[in-house]
């Protein structure tokens, strides 16, 4: 199989046929337009996790509660999912998006910012923190991070940073929080996934939304970043 066939097979196995990959992100290049695309989605099994939606406010993507009266603990479900620093585009599954942004603003690095963070404090799952950065200030550079509980003792965090070469048009690199459903949930393992990014931003939005399990999907967003230097835009689809 070539890389496009591998990406499609991974999409079918890990996204479409997987009832619970959890939260996920993909950074890739559109095959239909001269633009980079960043995909981010959230899923939930409980009413508390499903009580949220995406809101795009300019260049920022946020999670907000659908029914604020039902929120018990906002710390892990309400955050900025996408932020921008000039020429740099960030996405993550938690408030570490802001941690990375502030570090870059002060001259720090992606790795240095995440060295201050741990996996999520939600035993017994100890959900991984997944993050990505697309740096277009010079030549395109991509960085992805996975912070997950140590297998022997989840009180400690194992840290993985990936710096793959930019993907060709039609492909992207992605991470999810889990390998699938379970109790406890099995954390993501291995290298970033090679995944398809086919068509225009709206095509990618609905391709991933339609593939996610209908009972567990909550919200999905695609940020389109034109190579021409035009302002980025965020497309959103919500369950509620």
C-alpha cells in the first residue's frame, strides 16, 4: 500500500470502526485547496462529558457548556482548543493550549511549555494530553506531543514529542487520547497516525464527523489556514 492507502486504512480502523478513540486532532494539508487544515474533535460517554459544544470566536476555538447548571467540574472540559500566535497555530485537548501559547509569547518553546504539564488527573483513566503545533513562520514545521500516565505508576507522566516532516497534500498526522473503548480506557500508544485530509475544509469536517461514533461524538472543528497568508477560519459542527 502507498501512503494514501495506509492513511485511509487507518481512518477506517481507528476512527470509523472505533466506538471510542476519545478526543483527537489531525494537522494536514488540503489536497483540494492551497491551505493547511487542523482538525479537532471531542467525544463523551457520560452526560457530563456530552454537555458541551464548540464555539469559534474569531481565531479561537473554545468549549462551552450546553447547560451550565449541569457542570460539576469545568476544569477538564472547558478550555481553548485552538489558539494562534503570529504564524503559529496550536491545538490541544485541554488548557495546555494556553500554556503553549503563553510560553511562545514569552520566547519559550513547545517542548518547554509542555514540560510543565502532566497527564490529566482523572483516575483510573489518566487521560493523555495531546497537543500539536503548526509553525509557518519560515519553512512549515510540525510538532505533536503526547503526555500519558506511566504504565508502571500513572502518578508519573511519560512524555513523547514527535517532529515529523510536513505531510504531502491530502495527508495529515494525528493523535487520539485512547486506542478504543474499555474500563479503564486504554491510552493512545505508538507514533502519530497517518490520516487522510481529502477535499476542502468542509469536506474534511463532515468526513470525520460522519465517521465518529454517533452515540459518543460531541463536537468537531476544522481550522483552515490559507497558504496565501489570508486569515484563517474555523468551521464547526456540534451534536447539540
